[in-house]
């Protein structure tokens, strides 16, 4: 737009066509139309205001301000309501239609060039020391007055109005300083604000941070485990490759558990890991038996298990003794397993004093502890028997019986308990036996047990005659002879020995096993009650022919 101060009406006329409108009238008309946010289409096409309705009042002209000195070359100021003779204007170029959306100072392109401060605002840098000099200089106008005014207007009122041209309506307009400051702050905000990363980028960063944290955490655990593992013993090998070297002898005591044996094997470097060895032994389904076993160092778990189970009997002496066996039966089993003659074994048994038994003991009856045994090939017969006797005496000592004479008495009671009672009632059977030995009005000190009578008869049948029941010559006939028999009647197991050493306190005098399969045993305090249970036993025997012979 030209900075001319002429009040050129540009050919505009009043509503009635009497005279041309002055520039102030045009500006007042424009202000009125702009306040309603409607720009007549004719204003863009012809530069004229749209004809007002006939009834619309003509707006009064603004009061004339005091004149402002202007250069002589400029025409005299035109007063309001006076016609001005102006030359016919040359045809003006057609003004393009206004865009639907007014251009923003931040829009790029030629439309932003209409504002002289746009380039300065967009190129504002707060740290640029030359910026303020350029801003103070404004635009390069020919003189100071021109600089201060910003644009050449014909009078002071124009200047005070704050650039009342076609692009700056009066409403809401601020002075140049405020306008420049607002532009500067807008530019500074536009430059200083940094766009936030997108959600996708932030999510990716969070996932990366989480992944790195997990990696560090897992690495810390792995490193820490290497230091903790030796303290927990988890750095041991699970097994040796085998087959092993050297020779290691490990003794398994009667009643010793597999955990204790596994610990011995690990300590002797027979197996690498006691836990894995226990797992291999349990998987085999075998049972542990007392005895001396010969191993190699650094054996495989499976090979060590085979030694304990006697799977390779050609390399060891192996035999098994059941609880309740009589001495002759035990010696026969030892002979078969060791290769030692039965006569040699019997000779050692008939001299019990050399094994620490009391003088009233006739042989090793009751002292050959039941269980599975393995001995190295070539082990002497006496050493084998001594090992079995030691298993029984050690259990008696463990129960608090150290005197050999008391031990012998306890073994006799334990052998009767083993032969008479069901395993669940061993303690009650032992208590009833000691009650019978005491003075009472029912048994008068007689044990009256069938198992002792049959032992003296040399049979295992509980069916014997009344004559045999009354035979005093049978020293083991507890119906005819009071007190305990002269010796044990078999090999008691650990449970029976423990019951004999510490019997249950009760008032029973009689017992009878009424079912040989379930070992159900009935106890009573009187003979009449006992006879009722005996009848139940006979009924079971009749229903199970051949089982009660």
C-alpha cells in the first residue's frame, strides 16, 4: 500500500450519489462493516462500499483533529463535509478476493510479506545482540518523523489512531511498541518450544530402558550365584564318570539309614554327590543291609548302588537273615552266602564266650542280627559272625542295657516278642510277659507261650498235644516250667529288642493273635476273656486250612 497522505476517495460516492465520500467517511464505513465481521464483496472488486439500505442513517463524520504540519508538497488537508476536487483516478487493478482464512504471521510464502516486521519476528533469536538495534531502527525511512510514525499519514490523528489503514482496523489495535513486543514474544516462543517426542518414540524408549534394567538384573543374579553356590554346596559335581580306582571299605551298621551311608560315601570320595546318589539308590528300589562293602574311589552312582545291593555277588560275600530265624537257619544262610562250611560256622556258634556272651549262653542264638550283609571275598568266618553279634549288642547298649547278663535276659524276652506278637503290639506283648513273671493269681509265674514249647520240641507247629504241654523235660515248655526259658528262641529284630528293653506299662496277662495274615492281636486281663479270643483264633484257622499247623 502506498504511503500517500492524500484523502483520495478513489472515486467513491455517498449513498445518494450527491458527492464523493471522504477518506474518513470511507474509514468509518469500513470500521462499521469490520466490526460485524462482514466485508462486502464489492469492496474487494471495486474498492467501493456496498450501497446501504435507504433507511440506514449516514454515519456522522469523526470530529476533526488538530492539524499536523505536513510537507509542502502535500495537498491541503481536506475538511470533513467539504467536496474535494480530485482528478479522476486511473483504473485500479482488481483486488483479489479475500481468502477464507486470514494468513498467519507464521505461514510461509508470499502472503507473509505484507507485514514489514514478519521477517524480523520469524528470524528472532534472543541471544542475537544485533536484534535490538534492528528493532529500534524499525524500517529504513527517510527521516526521523517517518520512523516514529511508522507510516506517513496526513495528520496527527491518523498517527494516534495506530495505523488505521485497510489492514489495521481500529478495534483491538495496539501501538507499534506493543505490536512489536507481541511479535517478538510470539517468535521467541515459537523458537524456544521443542516438540515432545511421539508416543511411539516414548514407548520405545521405555521398553529399551526396561530391557536394559532386566539385563543388568539377570547379570547381577548370575554373578551373585557364582559366589553363593560354593557356600551352599551346589558347586559339587552330580556324578563321577567312573569306573573309579583304588579301594575303599565302608561299613553299614544295622539300622543305619541311607542318608548316613551316602554321607560316608561322599566323604570317602566314592561318589561325587550324596544327594544324587540317594536319588539313584531310591530309584533302584533296593533296601540297605548292614555289612562291610568294598568300593572304588570316584565311582559312578549306579555302580556304587550295585555294590550296596549285592548285584554282583561274585565279587562279595552276600547273605540275608530274616527276623525270627533260629540259629541253625541263620548259620545255613551264612554258609551259602560266604562259602564257609556249616560245620565251621556251627563250631564258632557253640563257643559264644569268644564273642562276649555270658556263661549261661549255649550258642549264638538270638545274637545273629537279621539283615542283608556283604563282605569282601575271603573274609574269615569268625569276623563275619562277630559283625552280626556286634549289631545286636550295639542295639542293646543304645537302649541302655550294658551288662551282658541283663543283655542276655532282654534278648530272651525280645525273641518271644518277635515270635508271638504283631509288630504294632510289640510293646504291649513285652509288658504282658513281664506281668506274667510277677506274682499274680492268674498265671502264677508261668509264661505259657506256645512259641517257646515248639522251640523246645524242635518244630514250628503250634499244634501239640496236652501231654507235650505238660512235659517238664522240655526246658522251653513255659506251661510246665515257670519263668523265662533257658535261652532265646530266635533272632529278634530291632523293634522287638527295643520293646523288650522298654516295655509298655499295662495290666495285660494274656494275648493271642487271631489273624495270622494281619497279625491282629487281642489282649486280656483274665483267662475267661482270653478264651473268647482263642475261640476266634480257632475259627480263623478252620477257615484257613493248613495255616495254623
